[in-house]
């Protein structure tokens, strides 16, 4: 075999290896993104303060869920960068969780009390409450939720590390897919609430707001209880 043929064979074999590697990476990426989708959707579908707020604000604002998800992202994206840089230990700290939980619990109690106070007005009870800014609500509810931060310091850290190992584009897609899960679910909740409120009378709307208020009140008390009993 001459030298030219040898070079051609080596180049051909090298090209095949690169193609196999790329195909393998693509399959790994798809499987990873599927994991991200399942885990993220399972997390966002769990009832919580953000869920109750999306329903309450969605009664008067068709796109409240998307705006809440945008506020959520304003907090979430920097958190992802921080945990990649090694800040997960701080987020796991019992002191950090206690402080955040206490602040978050107080905020949720204030929010619930305001909603309950609006029930006593003779005007549409949803109108006053839903003048609040959904983006701001997303920011505050995310920043004041210790379980959100703990999730990113544990489950989220594992996913982010895996994404980083697959490459920069995998990391970007991971962030996008995760946020889209939040956005789609919250928007679905707010849209369902908006459609429902247009068919329901004031009395039914008051019932919906009452349920959301009680839910936020319960979450607020639970956050405070957990914060005060953190060892």
C-alpha cells in the first residue's frame, strides 16, 4: 500500500469516528433534554405559591403566567450560574434557608391578607389584586422560596453539571427547555383561569380568589414554621 492510500484510509477512518462521535453526542443530548423535560415539568406541576398566584392573576390577565415565568427567570438564570460557580454550598446552608424561608413566609402572608381584604370590597375582587405586576410577583416569589433554591442546589446542580459536560450548546438548551416547562405550565394555568373567569359570575370569582388566598396563607405559615424549626 502506498503512502497516499494510507493517508486516505486514515482520513476516512477518522471521518467515520467523528461522525460516530457526533451521532453519539446527539443521542446523549436528546436523552439528557428528555430528562430535563420530565424532571422540570414534574417540579413545576407541584402545587405551590407560584401556582396559586398564576391562577389568581390569570383571572384578569390572559398572559399572567408568561409574565410570572419571566420574573421567575430573572432570579433563576443568575442562580444557575452561581451554582455552577460553586455557590451551591451557600444555598444548602441551613442559615440561608431559614432566612429566606422566614422572609418568604412573611411575604406570602402579606400577599394572602391583601387578597382576603379585597374579598370584602363591593367591586370585582379580582380587579384590585390583579393590578399587581406579574413579573414582580415572579421575582419575589422565586427569590423568597427556600425550596426553589434548595432544588437548584441539589437536583438542578446535577442537571446543570451534566449539561456543562455535554458542551455550551447543551447548557444553553438545558436552560431554555427548563424555563419553557415553567412558562408553558404557568401560562396554561393563567389562561384556564382567564377563560373560566369570563364564564363565571362575581360570586364564583370570589370563591376562586378565596381558595388561592387560603393556599398562599397556608404556604406562608408553612415556610415560617420550617424556618423557625431549621436546625
